[in-house]
C-alpha cells in the first residue's frame, strides 16, 4: 500500500475530472443512505473526499491505511476522528458502529474477505453497509477490465475487475442491493450486517 503514500499529494487533482463527471454526485448519493445521528465508520477515507457529505452523526470515525493520505485529509475536517488503520484488521470493539461505508476502497484491499469479516464484527447486527466502487462490468467490457487488471494490480495495487457485491454476499452481508452506474463500471452496493 506504499503506492498510496506516493500518490497522496496528487490524488485530488487526478480525480478532479472524475468528480466533475459524476463521481462527486455518486459519493453524495451513497452517503445520503447512511443513518443520521449514528455512529458511522468510513473505511479508507483517502484524502477526505467524502467528508463534505457526511450526515450529522454521534460519531464519525474515518480510517485510512496511508499516513500521507491522512495528512491531506486532516486539513478537510475538524469533526471527524482520523485513525491510521487497515480495513482488514480494524482496531475497534465488536458492534461499535451503526453503519460502515467505503468509496473506491474495496478495489484496493488485498483480501476483501478479511475486510468484510471485520465490518461484520465492528458494525451492530442489522447495521447498514454502503459501498461505492468500480467493479468488473458484465459483457464484453468485462473482458477489457480483466486485461486492464493485469496492469492496475502491478502498478497501483488496484483490482480493476473485482466483483465486490458477490464477495460481500459470500461473506454474509445481507439484503444486498446493487445500483449499477456508468455502464456497470461503478456499483453502489447497499447491504446489512
């Protein structure tokens, strides 16, 4: 994950065109599904692109694996608690949160099964899970993503062809609803623990 430390200072400018093309709106839609006045956990807050869309919360805790990303994120919030943590090994108690979410994170987690098991551990039973991520689309475009995955895995530690909703279901995340966006390249995945 050292690649994200190197990429941190360029992350916001790199994603700015995508944010203008609808990524920002998708972030806002995803976070609007979170419960209000709850204890929420963000996995992989990056440079803090989601902070402006957080609902009013009892506790807003944001984790990030990259120290350099946290340095940038720190300048974007005065209310969120930022914790340097790996989504695969969360330093929190059982059932500590009412909901958890991640945007553009599960594509880069080395073992998503570990991360989903941690979510199930730290989110209360019945708690909401919201994910916004790029995934392997169906049809011919999926094969293009398979080919791209060879490069993205080695260059950016990013799994371009991950099937996140299927992995979540296999880990016991329930009531999964998938909203496909951008020709199926991006999915808004909603579920419960």
